[in-house]
């Protein structure tokens, strides 16, 4: 099973600018087998984001081959990201999320 971890940000966002290193470092500490990690600039990849309205940065998406496990904004602290990653990579229960996140996960699975 493949698990996708995607962080949705914007180049103009100063929080995202510094958070990219935090995100990449946290993901590098995870078991890499079956893991896909994506940093997505919502403006550079607007076609991929489609109609999904991201209002808060950073926003994290965790999805496996069949379902979204987590989708939503995070506070930009490394400990928050690590806690969310540990919890949702270990727990395969689906999250109740906006249909836009489900659609984004489908597009990312196909890319």
C-alpha cells in the first residue's frame, strides 16, 4: 500500500517558506517503503488543486490507495506535524473530509 503525504502551501506565504524544511525533515524520518511525499504550491499547481479552496497554510493531506486519512490545516510547529504523521500513518481509518480533498487525493494517486 502506498501512503501519500502532501503539504499544500503557497510561495508568497512566509510561514510556508520556512515550513518546507520542517516538512521535508519530518518526512525523511518516516519509513520510506510505500511513502510518497509531495510539496504542492497551490498556485504553481492550480490545475491539480482545481476547485479546492485552501484558506489556511500549511494544509496537510494524508491518503492511502483507497481513502483520505487526514486533510486539514496544521499549526506550523514541527511537533504538531510529527504527531499528526505518526497518528495517521499508523491508523488507516478514513477521515471525514471535504469532497475536494477526496478529488485531490484521486488526482495525486494518478500522477
